[in-house]
């Protein structure tokens, strides 16, 4: 009987997990903007409170935070556009080099795999026909992104404006004995979200500087552009800056750079990763989201399967919030321990001297 009861609990737990994942998957259009709006609202909450302490009305304070957010995004887009405009001046030369590379690859495939150029053209034509709706899908995706972005801005404003009401609502659902613990959970979630996103922003800026210096020393053209790409892709842990580095290597190959330049890009990546892991993360990011590498990779894969790229961006902060909840609820503490890491980092830059 005990074995049957335990088996039923496991089955019910797995069924509940499956239903939760399915619900999250099918509610992606609703939940993704909501989650981004909630995290960004917690990020700008201290700034809004600072404005409010200066006797600025709440609504105007929140609008000022949103304007600052839009200015930052505009500045980043402007910087990328400036670099891309320089790259466009050599588009003809780059296109010719790409065509030459493709021709050499096709000759190599024909010589070593017995697939003639005609057969390769047929394969490419069939793939092009299958992906005929790609441009229309890209257009609809761009439209959906704009709508979601506007929706995120609306959520930021509303979450910040009604923050007291939302907090009071949550506390009213909890028994009086648990209110103090719940307030602690809410405070910790706000603190971790703010520090994680702020630390990530500082990390990205540091990566811009280091990659720009490294790529410039090696002689990579448009080093700043690829440094910006590597830094921005840091929002996706493990995968992001590696993808940016591979793009830089591809650009080096297209430019005709030799093996030495490619090795230089790889060495730059390894040095930056070493400095990021053992210097920048302890100094800038600290231990805000204390999750072990196993569950970091698991949640990234799961996030990509469920929500795509937005899921990979949201995966770490959302799992960090789940860990905080688990750590403050006795029955869920084992799960918090399983997700967490024994490695403790000190946020030296933000630590005050006693």
C-alpha cells in the first residue's frame, strides 16, 4: 500500500508538471510580455520611488522611467545602426567573397561526396520553395514584436502604478501567521530581480569594452559591431556570447583572415570568458541568482522549447524567483537546495564598508 501511494504521488506530480508546461506553452502570447513587464517594473521601481520622493507625482515618475528605458534602447539601436552602415559600404566586396566561398564549398562537396552542382542547385531550389513564406512570416513576426513591445511598456506602467494594490492583494490571500514571511519573499524577489538585471547590464558594458579591445588588437574589421553583438547576446547565458564569437570568426574568414586571426578571436573569447567568470561575475553580478550550472542548462533548454528565444532570456530570472519562493517555504526547501549552488559570491563593488 505504501509503495502504491508513493507511486500515485509521483504520477500526480509528473501529471501536474506536464499540465503546467502545456499551459505555459499555449499561453506564450499572454505570458511573455507579462513576464518582461513585471521584471522591468521591478528594475525601475527604485528609480520611480526616487522621483516620487522628489515630490513628483507617481504617474509622471513612472513615465520618466519608461522614457529613460526608451532612450537607452534607442541609443543601443543607434550604435548598432551606425556600425552596420559602415559595414554596408563594403557590402559588394563581402558579397563577392561570400559567393566565392560558396562556390569553393560546392566544389568540395562535389569532389568528396559525389553530389554534382546541378543536384546541389535542385536541393537549394526545393528548400527555397519550402521556405517561400519566410518573408511573410518575418513580416508578421516584426509586427508581433512591435505589438508585444508596446504591451510590455503598458505592463511596466500598470505594474508600477498599482504595485501597492497588488502587494496588498497577495497579503490578503495569506494567513496572518505567514504575512511576515510573504513580505520577505516579495522583498527578496524585488531585490534579486533588480540586482540581476542591473548586474547583467553592467556585465554587457564590460564585455563591449573587452571584446572591442581584443578584436581591434587582432585586426578584425568592425570590431565594435561584433563586440556589441557578443555583449548583447550575454542575456542568453553560455550560448549568447559564443554565438557572437562564431559570427566574428565567420566575418574573419569572409575578410580573408588567416588561421592566426581566427585563433586570435578564439583566444580573445577564452580570455574574456576567464575574466568574466572569475572577475566580473563576482565583482559586478555577485550571487543574486544562485543557481547551479545543471539547472541553468536545463532551464535554458526548457525555456527555448516552450517560449523560444524569449524563454531563454526569461529562464534564469524566473527560476531565480522560483528558488526564492522555495527557500522561504519549509515544504519546498529541498527543491530550492536542489536548484541552488554552494558557491557564494560577494558583490564587492556594491558592498559597503562597515
